[in-house]
C-alpha cells in the first residue's frame, strides 16, 4: 500500500474505543463469570451474562461520576472491584458470595481480552484489509 506524501498533514485526530471496538470484553468476562464455581451454583448463564453487561455499564458510570465530580482517576481494578461487589450484593446472599480469590480473578479477567473479530491481533495483518504492512 502506497502512502500519500502528505499523510501526516491530512490526519487531524485519531481515536478509538478500546472496550468494545478493539477488544472482545464480553467473551472474556462471561467466561470468567462462567468459570467461577460459587456463581455457577447460584445463577444461570443468562444471569451471569446480565451481570457482565451490568458490570461494564457500572464501570463506565463510575468513571463518569468521578469525572463529573472532579475526582482523580483511580486504578481501574479498584473501580471494577467496587462495581463487582455492589452487583454481587444485589444478586447474592452473603454466604453465596465468591471468595476473595474468586473476586480477584474476576477483576483480572478485564486484562485478558482478545481483539474483536477483524482486528489485526485476532486475524493477523494478512487477513485485515485495514492493516497497512510496510
């Protein structure tokens, strides 16, 4: 692919949505929830999928609220954990809750995402028409 000589001057902004456009967050999180034995004992796959969706939207609500209140940003693991704890309180009785180790593994799942279908990471440069290889 040939580059335009004024390539650098024609681009004015580059932006992308990392959690949803470039990565498959949902598969990573639902898989983690599905492998959490305490959750599997007390909730259906549909409930765990709903929990994943609420966890993601709760995370964004939290970071938006921090921004709106001029609070400093915080480690995303802290935010994810707070939202997870709140959601688990909504759907479980205390003695059914996952262990501390289970919760830590669930939060870490946010760091184990693969590229979405069509992304260079998932498909490889040769399979993605939008990837430029020099």
